[in-house]
């Protein structure tokens, strides 16, 4: 990255080809969404709750009413809550190119403000999203005029059918760890058993690591570097304790209908067979916010309207894709700022 500001004429000239490719990719995706009968929506960014995942950090502000009273609000980390309310309201296929904000994130693959492509299919099994992902990889490559996705030294054929790999199999293959042996169908986990497997395979851990901490260590060190090389990888069936907003799998309650899409070792998307049980979702949100407060000394309110809307949702599948990262891979850009028209300060 040059030290010249992004708005200097010479640097802008260097960036412009990737930015024009970005526009073509976005236009092509919008065409595909229209062909698939999606309605594009535009959720407000200012929300009561920015999301309730432990490790997502939001930007907060005070909304001052006409009476001068301040009400805490947040820029959303995803349009998910608003879009689920639209599904509850009766929409069946919706999509959004949404600007989202995540604090404490800045780097090669992270910007504090970025664009997320999020879409929902009411009445569809979550496996349908696998085909959506494959289609979007092809569309992005065609619009960018490339046959190969690149990030650093990694390459991926965007036209090849993605590999589908369960998290359990990925842990066995790349780390020699039997992950599902350390969790049960009720959502319980055995941190000591997982710690023993990490010690046996040489993965460093902290003495106070939780089960989820250790999973994240293995995923980051041993698994993710192998994903999405040659062809994309759909990392499927996350363990139930990592389900987030996904429902449990009916054939194995130790796992959930949650997957992530990887290309060139880069995580591109996170998809769910959506949980619509408000009681279970409240329990998960509450536990995540308690853990957030323990770790970071802060937590966010729950979106009570979302919890009230969940029972009105039909069975639905939804997914969020990092649009800027998709453009990075299609243009071989080495840094996310190179594919943002005006990078955040």
C-alpha cells in the first residue's frame, strides 16, 4: 500500500480498474437477484440492537428526541434483524446491499465500514444457499473478466463446484481432532476433553480458554488455511454451541444448519437455516451477551421486536456475504481498501 492518500490522482488511477470491476459485479448480481425473483430492500442502519454475538463490536450513538431525551442506538453489524422482521411481515425473497459497521476491525480483510450482501429465501432448505453461493462466484468472475480468484499466493477456480465439508470432518482432516466427541446433543461441551486433544496435536492454548476459544484457535490455525484452494469450500454443519442464529440439524442435534463459504483461504459468507424459536434465541442471545460482558465489559440490548417477530417467520434460509471481499478475490486486490470507492478514515 502506498503512503499517498486514496484520493490522490495517481493512486486513484491505479485503483480505478478494480473499482469499475466492483460496479460490474454489483450490477451483475443485481441482475441475478432480479432473475431469481428477489425484492431488494434497504433496511435502516440505526437500530436498538446492533446484533448479539459475543465477538462483534458495534459503533454506538445517542439519538436525541424532540424532548431532548437521549436514547442509545447503534449502527447495525448486519441488516439481519430488520430483514427477518420483513420476512415475518410477509416478504418471501429479499436481498440487500447494506453498509454495515463493525468496531475493533481494521486490516487487510477488514474495514470498520463495509458492504454486506444479505439475502433470505422463505420456504427454502438451507442447502439451496450452497447453489446461490456457487452462482455468485461465477457471476463475479465473469463480470470481472477473470477465470481465477486470487488472494496473495492462493488461487481458486470460481467456476468449479464448491467442496462441501463438515466442520467435524475438517477438524479430523486438518487437525486430527474429534470435535463432536467433545459436545453433546443438549448443547453441552467438554472443554477438558478438547484441551487434551489440542495438547496432543500441539495447538497452543491459554489456561482459561473456553471450549469456543479452543475451537476458534484450531479453526484459525489448522483448518481455515486449507479451505477454498483450487475450488471454493462450503464448511458446513457447525457444532450446535456455535449455531449463532441457526437452527439445529434434525439428524444430529450436536450440529446446526450453519455454514461458511471460503475461497482462497478467505471467509466470504455465513449462512443459516434460520432459528425461529424465540425462547431458544433469547437463551442464546442472553448467554452471548453475558460472555461479552465478561470479556469486554460491555453488552448490547436484545431486540425485543425481533424476538416477537420470530414466531411469524416461516421456515427460512438466509446468508450474509462480504461483498468487498468477493471483489478483492475477483480482482486479485491485496487489501480491502483497494476495492472501496472511498475507504473509511
